C-alpha cells in the first residue's frame, strides 16, 4: 500500500472517531479551518490537536475544523489557496509562507518554563561512543523533513557552526517525522539524528542520549492569511491568550493538547523570526531544498 493511500486511510479512520462523542458541533457557527503540518502520523495528530479545535469552538463564535496535511508543502499550499485560514507551521515553513504569500504570525506557544522558545537536539543511542558533535564526521545521520526547522534547518546550522558540513558525513537521509528519526536511531539504522526537544526528551527513557543542543529557537508560530477576517484573529487570540499554565482549571483544559501547545501562548510578530530567515540565507544551500531563496 503506497504512502498516499495509507495516509488517506489513517486520516479517514481518525476523523470517523470523535474524541468527544457527547459534544455536538455547533452547526450554525461559521467554519474556520485550522491547518497543521504533519508532525506525527494522522491518528496521533488528530488525538493531539482535535481537543484544541473543540476548545476554540466552545470559546469563540466560530466552529474550528482541523485540516491535517500529508506533508509540509501541502500545509503551506492549503494556507495560500484559502483551504485553511489559520495554520500551525514550523519556523521554516512559515518563512516560506511569509516570503511567498505574506502569511502573518499571530501567536507562539510557550514551553514548560513559560518562555516562547524550543530547541533542536542531535540524538544518538545511549550506548553510542560519540561524545561530541564534531565526531559526526564520517558518520551517518537522519534528519526530518527538508521543510522542518528543528529536525533539518537548525541541525544543519548546528553542524555547520561546529565545522561539520553535509559533505563531511558518510551519508544522510531525510525522514518524514520526528518520531521516525528517533525510532531509526534506536534501531541503529543511523549513527545520529535530529529532532525537536520534546521528542528527544520523550525517547531518552527508551535508550536515546542527547549529543548536542541548539540555541533557543522561537516557538513555532500560529499564522494567518493576510485576508483572514480580523474578527477571527481576535477571537482566536483572545481564547488562547487567556489560558494560564499556572491555573489548575486551564491546566485541565490543556493537558490533552500537543506537548508544544499545553503551556499557553504569547503574541508573535514577524521580527521574532528574523533569525530563522538569516539562517536560511547563511547556511550553504539553506535548508537543502532551495524553496526559500
């Protein structure tokens, strides 16, 4: 069964089983479609993001529908074509959407420390002899999607900043998801891999070790089309900004949300992501796909 058919079947199964069967959707509310890049497989995506849609539907005059894309470029196309009005993109995919379609960042999630940043991690098996990122010369490495910030762009920058170019590696591959990278390293298929911090921490107890951390990266933005109605933006930002990670009632609301979204949000502006734009220009060959130049 090819990947396209598998994705469609998984997504159909996910959407056929509501997380909250007792909660009827408010049919008379205007629909707002909320896009998300494919950080995990469709079933996991639905489990982690549908509760956010339910919350927004309950707290705003709109009915929010989750729109999961099959890959990163499709998430950008959905926003550009108006299939979605709001989207959770990575920093790199946001850069592409901003440069090509003038997408605007409005919110960024907070981490468990209450700051709007995350990090990229270079991971190895716990029993690996590698102890320094510069020892990756001559080794094999797994990155995430070419459009990913934390599992492709930032790790490339981290390697480059430590004197290790892609040509210095024995070989490298790009896998579809962060989880796929972590599992490939655990299986010993590659010497090292690159994932976002929450995935690295998740798999530490399964036998992974963090070889190197990146500097803090601005949190992945929630972005809108430039013609998204102001009322939609105001309703969304109001509903999410009022959540306080220190409030027990709000903690209960967010506990089933994705790990990147369960600590609240802060306002976002384009200047927050200038550093990402600079990295894309500075690293040889940018993110490796040439779509941001």
